């Protein structure tokens, strides 16, 4: 049991330490109480490393595991510096309450923006290195020897001059009493033995037996279950409901309004709660957005393509002159819809509220934001609340910035003091109350000179700003610079191409549908716009799309390298088989360089076959190449689901798609062959979970054009009658 | 009172007869390995076996289950989590978030029981489950790897 707030290094006790054991961890540990007795003593060597007498090493993981493999990667980084026995490594989540109480010793819990590893690699490695130094020091004190004379390997400490040995487990208690070293040296990645290797994940075993406990699986003594329905129109409110109609249905305990826009039924089981909720007559005030529709939003965004006022995101040279002097001018409009995250595990949280404290069990990409949401809804200071994280059944950005489900669960639990309440959203609730992929359109105008070289590019983005809605404090003078992902002058999302004259700007129009961070975020639409239009320009110039791009990448060797890698593997220099077209896409996103080459054919103008995808990524440092391959493979499912099917439309102010029958996603039969090339060039740390999604759709769209001569400029393709075969 | 045979044990359940099997398993028998994903038999996260056939338990009222039918859930698929599918899944690190995997493993196990060496086309037809992390490529590899090993 780890949940005590007054943890001292000496008496820190660990009970269950299996990954994802948040369930067991939180149960009987009263906030601020003493450490409960555990079966065996374990010692916290430092915040990151706990060692048991049998040399089991428990590595603390602050970021969340939602499938992306960060848990294993971070453990590898700590274990590498610690030089422990990898076969005896387990992991656990510290709680955000503990982090608060200990001065944020674990840093940020945020697991968004592909930053799990790239945002914490340095301090977690330092944590492992410092723990190793403490363990060596403890052994040296025992031996009355010099620490510098000791070596470590696989949790064994050897005093080289005498050949004496001991283990981490034997000296951990003494190490825990020593003062932390001021400074530790980190290994050069070329010397890594645990990190950098394609090791199996630490969290697989329980995921194949059904033992893995997700938020929806929590079962606490005396727990009740809640089902919820919020006003189907965003911005509407709850008027009233007829409680008498359902209060005598089996298992029903309580019906509670939640905030000003939702109502929940609490029952002994979730099924009974949902059944009663379905039968509950509810009247809503649909509010000012009751007539809103996708058609209206599209119309407004189209006006934005020509609006005078816009925020400038990137500018170089003189775009007006370049366009005026162009030998050939190319222009095209593109559009990208709202899309739902549709995590397989619907939103859920379990809350236990009393006057003095509030505890929450939930899947979250940000324990700290979940804690803040808990405190807010509980009406208690954060120091009297805590959140026990569970592995997520999918995150994709839905569970990072938004903890609406946590606030709801706490609000409901507040009506039942001392009784834990588990809130699960139905799939319909989940799909119609998401924070959706932002809605945008783009107009691109390019200038080619008489040699067919690109001399100028104008990109107008019209549409929604996530930051304006979610983090208004991060706006810069009214502008959302995050809108320009993959179009920026520099940084993690710099434009890949060297174009002498350019102007990229954003006419902001925010429809009432709440936007959110959706795996890949603005890179998704921006790379469709940019990479498909570059393809259009190449064809207008009569040039090979690879050669056209290569010339524009001459000052960007890393992007060039990933592009060349996919072209070479795909056999770009040889013709594709008859009827098959190849398409390329390249970008820098989340600090990594990625490219893809797709091979597709289109039959009878509707049957789309994606034969093969070759994808390359240069994330700088590759902590676990196998996990990177898995993220790249999965990125094509997420990204191509979006391209083929992904669209949430609005009618009468509400989202029309309610479940997987109307919000289709890619299934196994449609999965193309994906070949991955992981090519870390070293020297920087890029993200992995999101970048590749951005190249999935444009590579396929460009391949469709190569195969059929048809240029599709609107996502999803189902609206153009295309179906994968 | 409804009588069921789940993972080899006879159980009595005090539930309404229209309760879907999924919720009977999860909320009355504490067998939470079987997941809720859609509630309308679309995603396959709730797949279990009834007399060896794959059934989507989220849309199956408990009173429609024939008397004496043998229900097997992910918890009962193998005594030690060592069904060839489960072993192949571990070897290839198939799961990412893992939420859909119990349903997919049950579906794949039923396929192999009937068809020890399925072709790619047969796998396409049998595995219609949704996985949002996108583990499909490894699911296919995992089924091929498990095929031919003794089930």
C-alpha cells in the first residue's frame, strides 16, 4: 500500500506493485493516515525507485499508460541508469495527491502531445542513476570501501578489488537513509543495454487474461452505479424530469441533477441505472444552439476562406509579388470535419465523497488535472482529495484536458456521502458529448515559376481553435498559434519545406461544438492540406512528386532522410503494378520526422484497396523500437479510420452519430500491410504516439490520385462514395 | 432466478430476464474481463463463447440463452492464461490499451477451434471486432502463429 501522505523515506512500504494496481493501492489507505502494514518491507531509495528484499524493483511511473507503451519505455530508462535486473522490474503509479504533498517530486503527470517520454527522459534517468549511486554508497559503507571501487550489473553490486558482492535488495534499507547525490552523470545512449532495446511490454500479461482492471471494472465495497444523460444540444440545460416514472424500477436508489445540463440515475447496478435513465422523461432547454447545423458551420467557414482579418502564423518574403509573378498559379480548397475520439472504454470515473475527503478512481491522461477536477467538484482543497489512476482503455486526447466525467462522478457521489459511486457513460453519451476534432477548411494558393519550381505558397485556414475553447490563457494576442502545427516557422511542428515566399494565416470561427485535442491534433488536417496540395503543385509543374519534394527539402536533411527511406523501400524508382498508384507524405510533428508512402488502387470509382503502406520515423532517440513500430502501425488505423469514415455531423445543435453503427471505424479486413522503418538519428527526443497519424491520410489521398486521377479534398472519403475493400 | 453455466460452474442469478448477459457477467458474477464497448453488438468487446460459438453478450438478453448452455468468458478460456492465442498475443505484444483484447481473443480462439489453419480471408471474415489502438496487423500475425499449435 502506498497511499500515505506523510511518506518518509525510511518507512515507505509497498504492497501491491503490479502495473496498474491503482485499484488495490487506493482501497484501504486512508488519506493522511499511517502506512498500512504490508506483507513485506520495501524501501524507497528515492522517489522513482523502490526496492524489495528479494531485489524486486518497483519503478514509479508518473505518466499514464493508455496503450502507447510509455510505461515500459519509462521503466527502461530508469532501469538502464539503475542497472537493475530487468526481469524483476514492476511499476506503479504514484498518485497526484502524493505528488502534491511531495512538492511535485514526480514532475508532470500530463500524458498528451506525445510527451510521455520526450518530456521526462532526463529526470527519470537521473532518478535511476541517483538511486544506483545511493545503493552503491550503502554497500561501500558496509564494506568500508570506496564507492568508486564498486560496479553494478543486474541488481548486484561488486567491490572490484576484493570481489565481494551484495544485492540491491540487501542494502536498499541503508541506501534509503542516505542523502541524495547532488549530481549524477547519465549514460550515452550508445552504451544502453536495457533502454533502446525492443523489449516486450510490462503490461501485456494481464491484458490477455481479462485480469487488467480498467476504470469501468472498479468494484468497491458498497458501491453504487450511475448512468448519465446530458443535454443533447451543447450549451443547453436541464429543465426538469419526472422522477416518479422510474424511481420504483428495480435497483434504483436516487435520481440527481448533475450541474445545470445533466441528470443521472444511481442504482445498484449500471445496467439498471441505464435502463431507468432511458425510461426517465426529461425536458431540456436546448438553448441558443438548438438550430445549429453542419451546413451552417460549413457556410461560415467558407466565408472565412475569404475574410479580410486573420491571424498570421508564418510569413516569409513577399507572397503577393510571388503570386502576381507566377508562371502558373494553382488553387484548391480543402475541408476536415469534426471527429469523435471513440476510445473503446467509454468515459467513466468512480468517486467516494465525504465532508472531509474525496477519492476518485479513473482512467486519465493527467492525474493532476483529474485531481483539480475532483477538488473543484468536491468543494474540498486538493490536499484532501486524491486520484487513483488506472490504465486507460484508450485516451487519444479525450482524457487529457477534459475531466467532465470526473466532475460529474464527484457531483453525484456528493449526494451519497460515504458511498462510492461508479459513473459510466453509455457509448451514445460518449459519442455525443465528446470534445471533437476541430472543424476547419483551407484555401491554398501556390505560385510556380517557368521552371516549375515553387516560389510562393499562401495557406488560409478557416475554422475552429482548440486553444480558444480549452486554454484561453494560452492565446497570444487573440491568436491560437497551435493552429499552425506543421506549418510553423520552427520548433517541433516546423514546416518541412523551404519556400521563399509564404503566408499562412487563420480566420477563426468557432462553432458551438466543443473542440478537443484528438490524437495528432491540428497536424492531422494541416498535413492533409499541405501534402496533398504539394502533390497538386508537383503535378501542375509536371514533376515527379518525390523529386518535387526533395528539392524543397534540400535544407532539411532529416525530413529528406525519412522521405527517401520510404521511397526507396516502396520502390519509387520502379513503376507500381498496373492500376496501383503511389502517394507520399512527409512532415515534422511532435519533434519527430515522419514520412509515408501508400500504394492503392481504385476500382469502379468506389472500391478502394490500400495495398501497402511504408512508413518511416526519426524520433531522434528510440527508447523501445518495438513499441515505436506498434505506434506507427496503429497510427494508420486511427488515421485511416479518420480518412475513410470519420465524421460527426450536427443537426439541430446535436451530434447525429451515436454509436459505431453510424460512426464507423476501420476494422481488421481493411487494414493494409504496414511496413515500418524506425531510423533514430540521435541527438534529440521526438514523440512517437501521434506524428505518423498526420501522414497516413495524405499519403493515401495522393496515391488515390496517382491511381485514378481523382483528387479528393474533403475528409472523410465515405462522402465521396469510396469504400475500402 | 436465472440459472447459467459459466466457466464450468452452475450459477443462480437474481436478475431481470432482459438483463444482457454482459451485465450479468460483469455485475453479478464479477467477471469483468468481458467489456462494454457499444451495447449494440457492433464492436465485439463483449464477445464470449456459448457452446463454442462467439456471442456478443451486450445485446443478448439472459432469458434467451438455452438451458444448460455452456458459457465461457475470457476468465475461463484457459486455466493459466496459456491458450495458444493468449501465448501468441504475449509473444507478439499484440495488446496496446488492451480494452478490446478479451473480446478479440475469444473471437480468435473460437475461429481456431473450428478452423485450425485460417487463411487471411477467413481471419478478415471472423475478426470484425473494433480496436481503436489499431492492433490489427499483430492480431493477424498472432492468429497465424497460434494456428497449428495444439488448441
